[in-house]
C-alpha cells in the first residue's frame, strides 16, 4: 500500500520540485502537529491566513452552526444569505464609507480579477498600472500585473495595456493619465520582502488618480486584518482607495476573497452586460460565517493593538550576527540574511527545530515571520530561541559548503 507521501506526489499537482513534505495531523492555536508526534510553531500562518490561529473555538463554532443551517444554495448574488449580509455589513462598519459595497469571491486572485474588470468597466479605459516586485495572484490577469518576469514569461501573451513602474519612484507616477483605468498597488509590498512606501508616496498616487479619473486599487490580501499593527493599511497610511481587495485572513481559515468599492462604482457590473462578474461559490455561507467570527475575535481580543508589542519583543530577542535587518511593522516581518543560501538552509531545516518558516517570492535573501496574531509573549521567546540555534547552525554549515 502506498503511503500518503507517495500518494501526494502521485496524485496532487505540484507547485515546485521540492515541496516541504510535512504531513500534518492536527493544528491548534499557533501549533501544527505531525503524524508522529512532531510539534511545530507556525511562524507564517499559512501565509497570513490564520490571524486568529488554528481552530479558534469561536471560529469553529461559527462553522458548525452554519453547517447545521445550510451550505451552498445558489450562485452568488441571487439569494439573500445571512452570513454574507452580516459579514458585508460588519466590514462596512469598520471601513471608509466609499468602501461600503462588498462583492465576495473565493480567493485573492479572483478578487483581483474582479477589481480589474470593475475598474475597466467603470472608467471605460484599458490601461492598468502596477509595480515592480508586486504580487497579486497567479491567474491570467493577476499574473499580467505581477512585477516579476521570472514567474510570468512562460505564460505570454498576457493581458495587454499593462504598465510596470518602480515602487517608491515618484517621477514614474507621471505615467498615470486619462488613459489609465486603475493603479493596482500593495500598500506594503509583501513578496518583495516587506517594503513600505516612502513618505507621501501613497498620497501622491491618490492625488494623481483623482486628477486623472483613474481608480486606485489597494491589494490588502496580506496586510489586512491586523497583520501590520493596524486593522488595514488604510488605517496606517490614511489613504483611501477606490477599490479594496481582501482575502487570506478574510475567511478565518476558510477560502474567501472580496473586492469592495462604492455603490456607484460597483453598480457598473449590474448591466451592459448583466452578470458582469459572476461566481458560483463566492461568499460561501460557511466561509462568511467563519470570516465574520474571526474578525470579531480580532476586534474583541484586541489582537491588533497587541500586534506591535509582540513585534517589539521579537525584534528585541531575535538578534544574531547573520541578521542585518528586520523589516516591517506588526507581525509581517522580513528577516534579512547575507545571502539566499542562508535562507534556504533556515527554511529547509526549520522543521527539525520545531518551526515552520517560508520564503518571499521576490526577496531571496530574507525569510518571512508572520505568526498568528494570538501568539503569546512566551511563544515568541521560545520561537526566537529556536531561531537563534538554527541561525548558528546555518552560519556553521553554509560557510563550510
């Protein structure tokens, strides 16, 4: 009989030549548990998904309660479903007024696709501006505005009339003109290695978009729901987009994405043609119930305000000769090492030290730290102690190779 490891390689489409190949039996809080009793501290939250940890009791209860009521009923937008309505209303209550209309989908990539269609439909323009080292997903249109030729060249031709400019380059913003449908930006570039905007940069983009009638799209798929020490990057930078894209932590561990805008802009998808954007499973009632419960946990347990103090502890304790810099705010951090070989060693050997780490797509010299926001001070200290042992090991072994 084949093992699960063998079946995994045989029957599941693979994303890389060397998957991590950990078999997880259970997850709880900030921990993942293997089939042979292994225990790992999750320092990446499934890439900024599990902000309230794994299997938070209130999220699990919301899921079970909704399963007892109903699952899928009808394609999105045709039947009033209480979990969708309640979650959309709650999101509107904590976001700027012009982001009060929500369209639920299944993922971040699909939310980007919807946002691009919405911008083109509303402005009746085709040009899309995006940024070097940006990441917005890997579906066709999302890939077309990915700021890395490495990942998209093999799939050309891509969406036409997309224009790449350098992040934090003020002069390049002159390209935003009356032909521009939208500017799509991560307010904090995650996969670039947690790069923050220069002072006044987002404000200048907002100004240019307002002057030219172009729509500003914020991709907060990774920064949303407290990850940077504010509920949203909108709160940190004080710049409000025309369209906001959310996913990952939006679903509380369940698959959910959304793009939000004003009623005026969103109504562009209603007619000419009708069904301008459609999804079968978007806003699945179980996912919406889980997401709403997770967001209430973040608010009720004040996880956002605690995020920065936990970040400070991590920075204070994670000091090592190999670390040249820790970038970021809150609990979305990039730990910079001298060269990619050290990062490769850290990630591949982390499970041996009871840790789960991950790469950044466009920053090979740094590894990601983005644990669940519920992580305790003691768990941070434990993780830092393990990381320093692993860094010592990397310093010894990588140099000797």
